C-alpha cells in the first residue's frame, strides 16, 4: 500500500538518492571550468583581454585561475554541454572517471540496513 495524494500514488525514496550530489550538469560545468577552461585561459588560448576577473597574480608572480569566476562566465545549460564534449575530446571520459571516484554508486546493502528489507 502506497500513500496517495490527489488520487495518485506517492513513492518515497531516501533523500540521499535525490540530493544535489547527483546533479551532474553542474558538476560537469565546474569540471570543465577547473580542468580545461582554466588551463586554456592561463596558457592564453582563450582571449580574456581586459578581464582580470579570471586570473589572480600572486606575489611571487605565479598566475592562478579563479575557477568560480570562470565557471560563472562560461557555464552552459544542459542542452549546450555537447559543445564542451566536442571542444575537449577526452573531457566526458575524464568526467565519468571523476564521478566514479567522487560519487560512488548506490549501495543496495546500505539501503537495506537503513530502511529494512529489499523488495
């Protein structure tokens, strides 16, 4: 028996399954900004003339990318992310590896321990 709302069944799921950790669009944008766009900006492959918001020069002369600003300026909506996949050939494979190591898959045994029997 499932709970009902307006004559429709409601399926309850643990919060960690629906949490923001699994929103890969945002993570892919950040991944591209930190691993690819920042390098291109530092190497001069992307023209940012007159915009000092993307590079911070340290006291010792080292230049460091400001990832937050790069991501805010260059981030793309979900339907345009394919442009990054085309421009940075290995980025999708690299991102999949990153996700596998930083966001492990759902553990069915953990669900059973937390919420009872599996059905």
